[in-house]
C-alpha cells in the first residue's frame, strides 16, 4: 500500500500501547504527538473488538448445530468449550505435554519455548551464513532470507538434523557428529540465573529442526526471541485446562506428575511439595513470590488479563498492521524502518475479521465433510449390526441345510438297510428250504438203505430175486437224485451288494460356498451409442471392478411414445443395432445383465432420438433382376420392356414422410407408376395391379417431371404431387400398416430418388389446422 502522509497518519492511528502511561521505546517525535488526541477513538475501537468473540462464538455454534451437536447458549463460553477431542492439537510434539509458552516456527508448527531450546543444534563455523558471505562463496546450498535473517532448507539437503529423543534436561552433551552438529544445552547446567528460556544465551550458529515437518532453519542474533509467541494457542490451552475437573498436577515432575499443592503467581507454575523445595526455595529473590493454593491459582489465572502480543523486533510495540506478503502482524516502528516498504500492508483489525471470515467459510466445508463422515460412521455401525444379524441368519441356514443333508443320508441309510435285510431274509429262506428238502431226502435214503440191508440178510433166493431188480433200480435212482446238484448250496454266504459311496464322499469334500451374487449393473458407453435414420446402435460394458461374470444381457426399449419397455435383444454380445424404429421419435433404452443367480439392476436410461426425415435409397436385394441401379442406388432403370418393381430400403409404419422422384428419361409413353407397396408385392407386374400396392400411373408425367409422394400414416392417407402441384384430392385413405416406397418401370424410363425432404409447408399448416 502507499505510504503518503495521510496513510502514515492512518497507520499510526492504529498503533497499540505497551502499557497505560508507559512510554514507547525511543523518544517521542512531534509527528507522534497527535496520536494522543485519538486515544479515545482507539479505546472505542478496542471496546468494539471486545464484542467480536461473541459473533464468532455464534458462528461456531451454527457449525456445531450443522453437525447435529446440541450446543447450549453457554457451551462456547471460555470455561465450557467442548474441546475434549482436540487434546492432541494442544500437546507439544517434543515433550508430549501441553504447550507452555508456545512459539510459532516459520513452517507454521508450534513448539514449547523450552523444548525449542532443547532441540537446538550448532552448525560448524564454516557452515554458517556469515562465514559463507565472508568467504565470498558463490551460490550456496541454502537460501538465506535477508528479510527475516534466517534460512529455511530441507533436512535431507542440508545435513543438519536433530538426533535422538530430546529430553527436557539432558545429562550428557552430544559428541560431535560426522557432520559437525552439537546438541544443546551442554551437560553442565548453567548457574542459576532465574532467567526464562527465551532470555538465556543461545550459542552462535544455532539451528533448529521442526520435529513435525523436519524443515530446518538458522537462528539469527535474536535466537528464540525472533519467533512470535502463539497467544491464541495459550488461551485455548488455558480454557481447555480450566474445563477439566480433575485435580491440578505438578508441572515440574519428571515422570508421574503428583498433585499440586501450591501455585506461584509470579512464575505461573503449579508445584508439588518436593518440586517446590527443589525448584522454588523460599529464599533470595524467590522469597518475594506469592504462593497460593492450586484452586485459587486456577481462578487467578482464569481472571488474569490476556497477554498482549508484541512485535518480535520491537518488544515495546504492539502489533497494529498486517503485512500481506510476509503474512505476519507488524508494528508501527517496523513500517517506519522501511522493512515492509514495498509490501501491501493492511489494518490488523480488518485482516483479523477477514481471516476469521475465511476460517469460518473453510469450517463450513469441513463441517459438511464431518457431517458426511458422521453419517458414514452411522452407516458402518449399522453395517456391523447387519453383519451380525446376517451371520446369525446365515449360520442358521447353513445348519438347516447340513441337517437336511444328514436327514436325507439317514433316509437313504434306512432304505439301504431295508434292502440288506431283505437279502438276508431271502438267503435264510433259500438255505432253510434246502435244509428241509435235504433232510427229507436223507431220511428217505436212509430208510431205503436200511430196508436193502435187511433184504440182503434174507436166505430165500427165489424171494430175493423177485424184489432185487426193483431195489437195485430204486438205489440207482436215489443215487442219481443225490448227484444232480442236490449236495450243492443254492445260496452263498456272501452278500452280492457293494455300496458305491465315492461320488457322495467326493460331493461332500467338494461341498463349499458359492458366490450367490448377481452381476453388476452394466454401463452404457455413450460415446459409442448413436442413431441413424430409424436405427439405433447401443453399446455397453461391465463395470471395471466387477468380479461377478455375466452370462448375458437383456436390452429393452419402449415404444417411442413413453409406453412399456419390451425386450429387443437377449444375448452375450455387448453391442446391438435395432432397426425398424419410427422416424422422428424418442426412445428410452436400458440394459441389464443376468447369470444363473439372477438379473442385475437396470442401467441408467438412455434417450435416443431418431431422424426427423428419412434418408434411403432403392433396395437391390428385393428388386426384380431386370432392374439396373446406379448413382449409389438412387437412380434406376430397367433392361426389359415389361414393367418391373423396385422398392426403397426403408419401410414406414408411423409418422408423415415425403420423398420425390425425378424422371430422367421418358421414351415412347412407357407408363411408369409411383407409390408405396408392401414388402411382398409382385415384382413382375405394374405397380398397383395387385392389392399390395398403391400408385399413380398418369397425370402429366413427362421427362424432367418431379413426382412427390406424401405418406401420412398419422391420418392414414396417401397424396401425390407433380411439379409441386397436388394431383386432385387425397389419392388413398385408410392406408395402414408397413409400407415401402415403390416404383414400376421398363427400359424406356429412368428415375432418380430424392430423400431427406421435409413435408411441404402448405400441407403442414393444413394438418395443424385440421
């Protein structure tokens, strides 16, 4: 911004005060005298600014309400902020405790002032910026910022870094590392000076590395005092700690903090008894400090006025302006010294409001994401419950299926056991019958043998000879009866049954889960879908991440009038052309996939618009063999003296269509005919001779004449024109069905077809009136 006299006065009018009645650094000049007159206005402005936090509190409450959090009217009071979830934001990355006197590094990260001192490292003298400038070296490995007297560079490029864990009080100094880095503070503690870490001397050429982003920078002569203090973070930590109801802990205990017994109002530190005796003895200058109970110290800390942020270069000057290029508050004296002379400088209050407004807008977007995350978490928690319910249901179904298999196996087992028992009974019956038969036969044989022995004992020869022949025959017959398998068992003891369980065992081993999933919804490839005349070509594909294969696809179209969808293709291909649609009609198309499990959801509906007018030519495939084609099948003649019929390639069943034919050659009164016909019209007679064609055959047709054919299937009429003049009234009415343009001619006639023509204007206006 410009620095004219008026602007300078305006800048000085916004200067802060270092204290009531205290002079600023340096003697006052006559130019600064008028500032005292504007003091009441500054007080009024400061009073106005003290009301601003209420506005931002209301904005924050709106954001919380947007997230669904119920927040009372006092939930954003300084002592009641709902900040339990941001504790990690308030802890130092080095010591792990809440920030104490936090400073802001140029990389925007924060560190405790004591922790920043603990992680300082010293660079070799030859590596310092001063030595490089003195040696006159060329381009350095580091970019040193003359404005801020420090250099930012990456840890990987520089070789500087922090080593090990940084304790609050290291016991031994770090040895010199290969790159010449030493870690401070030294092993021997310095004499007790009761100085704060910021006032303690800093070694020359000190370097500090941010523990979060690992960016390093060289400190200037101001040391850690060159970094601005984060007063806002201190205030947030104070409010957070005040909101905790737990007992106050000692701030100096090394390991497990003990409960604090006193607080020093001057040191602003809570002590337990051992730490108070060790670190705050009641002698010397510390004897004048006032020690109060912890609860009273908390109240006094809560009621203490907020520290005023002062300039890091001019400690007695308050920040009054904001440098847009440097992105930092500056004081009036910084502007007087010309450090920001070429930079855009704006009022601190205006930039404060602007940045708060920007942060509020950014929070609006973040709150939307947080709301979505909250809803997503609810969805995930619901999924956990659904997974548990589905698991129980699926386990029950699995148990039922396995039980059903076991029941089926038990039923089959009973059937097989019944068959075994039946076979067992059959074998026993056969064997028992054979035993009974053999027993009877053996008894008969034994009786015969005993009878024969008794006969042999007789001494009467004549009597013996009378019966001996018969006995001999009976013995031989009985012997023969025993020799014909009688002594062979009719049944074996083995069961001729063998259970084939290998297929069942294999099925049991192969029993596993299958993915009971339908295929994913196909995606229509819009860049490959198109229409031509009354045809539509559609292409689709499976989603890229789909793992469930599709066995086929079903393409559906409506009727062109918003009616019901109907299937026009079922198959495995991913592209299909549908012919025979109506001209000047809008169709809706959709596709779905299917497999053995089921069908997928429908894809998004694609809207297709067919051509308003028909472009077509004569069809050689359906024409008589004597027809001669030329001019891309737009011109025809004939090689025969007899009439031959030729049809157009496109058929019409809906809408209004108009085309023309020009007579190129007309010799010896050939008597051609022009009109429409069905696909199965006779091709070797004059058009109109059968009941499948409607045509005009006379009426001033000569060479060069133009015959127009108007087929209005909405009104079911056919009208003819010759040289743009209508030939009488409507030629045909009640024309209904599918019709093709048709011409019959012989070798004395040649005609040319003209398509893609709009309906004549006078007919369109007449049709609209009707």
